[in-house]
């Protein structure tokens, strides 16, 4: 279940970066990038805890 949440957060972050680029909005792109990095860190941490 944790991986599904991480994948959805990554997809949302990528969409935010794409829509921010289309609208020329640096704030939305930053939020999307932070969301992607946070989701990847969350997934890596969850994988390490399972071991």
C-alpha cells in the first residue's frame, strides 16, 4: 500500500511540473519537484524498513 501512495504522489508531482511548465509557473514546478523527491525518499525508506 505504501508503494501505491508513493507512485500516486510521483505521478501528481510530475503532472504539477508539466502543468507548471505549460503555464510558466516556477512555484508549481518547485512544488511538483519537491513532491517527487519526497515520494521517492518515502518509498526508499519504506523499502529499507521491510528488510
